[in-house]
């Protein structure tokens, strides 16, 4: 969960005038490890000024990335044709920009994989123009027609 608060502070600039700087404080729950630390990130003009609350390096890395370039790994399922199971679980090979999630999910709609499906097999290349492939996360054997006919 992320909470936002934003304030503006005056900061002096050359020439004796004052310039308004955007100062923002964000509170995040870290997902970098099982501890779930509460992180406080202070930004000024969109740049990270400080991060507090992390107990490991992953927390600092997560907070910095989350406030400047948030990304997600997408998980879903697609239909399997001729498989021992009707659906196979899939995920993006790596994280994609948060603003690409809806386009990625829409691109997966109607995709079908032909059995057999191998774990790691590319189901959709370059999902929604992100440069990231969607891959199968488990194996699905082809259906056994002899067993079904008996």
C-alpha cells in the first residue's frame, strides 16, 4: 500500500528571488523480502532525497524504483488446445512498466497455446510492445486420446 502527501516549500535561488520546490513524502510497504517494512520516501522535484525504514538493501532499492519507475510482473492464464489441462499459468519473464499492465493483459486475451506446453516456453512475444515475453510457468502434457477413448 502506498500513501502520498505533498507539500511545497520555498527555496532560495540566485538573484534574491524565491522558487517553489515540490516536496513530496510517500509511505510504502516494502515487498522486497518477507519483513514488509514501512518505508518513508522523501522526494524533491521528483528526485529521491531520502529513504527511511528499510532494514535491508532490497528495501532501499524497492523504494527508489517504486517512486521513480514502478514496474510489475504480470501473472495470468491462457487456454491450452489439446492438453491434459484446459489452462496453463503464465507470467511476464521480467517486470514491465506499470502503465503497460492493461495493454499486456488485453494482449493475452484470446491467446491459446497448443499442447504440449513446456515450462519457460514463450506464449506471447514482446507483450504489448514492452520487449518482454510472456512465458508458461508449468508443463501441460498433450491429452492422452487413447485413455479418453477407452
